[in-house]
C-alpha cells in the first residue's frame, strides 16, 4: 500500500472536478487543483475553510501519486463504489449519486463536478488535441504515401514513444545518435512526419509551462492582496504553483534542445547519402 493516507469514502475525482483520465495527466490535474484552490479561497464574503482546503490538497496528493491512486481506486471498488474508468451512457465518467463525506464542508465540490460535467458535454463534439494531432499525422502520412509509396518508414515512426518528451522521463527518443535515416526521410528523401510530431509535443510543453506560469502569478497576486488573514494558506498554494512552473519550464527547455539535436542528426544522415 502507498504511504499516502486517504478516505475511501471521499470522491477525490469529484472534489477536483476531473475524470480518471485527466487525473493521470499532470497538466490537467495541476490546473484543476490550482483553479479550485484559488476560486474557493477563504474570504470575507464566505468561502471554504482551511479544513476544506486540506481536503482539496488531500485529493490532489492522492491522485497525483500513481501507486496511491491505484490503491485508492481498488479500495473504492471493494467498497462498492463505481469504477472511475467506466463511462456512463452519456460518455462521461461515473461519480457518486450520494454526497461524499467531503461535500459536507466543501460546498464547491458538487458545483465543480456539475460544471465539469457540463463542460465535458459541450466538448464531446469538439476534437481533443490528441485527435487533432492524429488527424494531422494521417494527412501527412497520406501525402507521403502518394510521393513515396508504402508507408514503411511511417510505421517505423509509430513505434517511437513521444511521452518521455512530455514528462521529461527516460526514453529512447533522448538518444538521437541512435536513430536511423528512415526516421527522418523516406526512400525518396522526402521528410517524414517525425520532426513535425516532435514540434507538436514541444508546443504542448510550452503551452503547459505558460499555463503554470500564469497560475503561479495568480496565486502570488491572491496572497499579496489577501485581507482575511489567510496568507499562510495562499503561501502554500503559491509554493505548489511555483514548483509546477519550474518543472514544466525545465521540461520545455530540455525538449527544445532535443529538437535541435534531432535536426542536426537528420542533416548529418542526409549528407552521408
């Protein structure tokens, strides 16, 4: 079992207003946490209490740890709660029909879930970034097939894992000197979509960094402008936002340097032909 302590009767997905798929993506999870923490910060007109903020932090911490999230999901299934990965008839993820324990002192949790469900229904007809990228790749592959015959080289690219570029983790893609000519060019010297795909991932990294930077600025502004005596609470939110900003900035700059290394590798291989 993971070291994180959690309450199996609390619906952490509903508290953050995200699906189980979004919970596996740091950018989605971080954005939901920061937005919820800032939107529902204590103020003179009323809002969540510091105890309520701890529940939001608890949900963010558990869902952000793969081992803890797996244990949490397994324990909830054993208790008879719906599987978060099971879609409903409308295509959205299942949530509890009865109020969770946290909703008793976190009034924004139910409204956040309703808003998230409404946004999910509106976005069902809109293609996601992944779908747009897949469509663009298919179009590029179609053009290459017309010009270079069989897509043997594109099949080679499909086996390359781009996820380490998004997460900054380890992977074969970080070793350009091991890549072959067919990664960058077809048999007739027409460029493949590899560098295009890599640029798309890097742009996503840049967008995530900019979003984290804005979240950090918003958190700092909220802390400075606070007049309710909750500066320590805001300081916690700002510190978390700063950490995410530094991490996403490092990933973006590292991926930028990776693109340049792959460009040099492609040029070097072309000169040898």
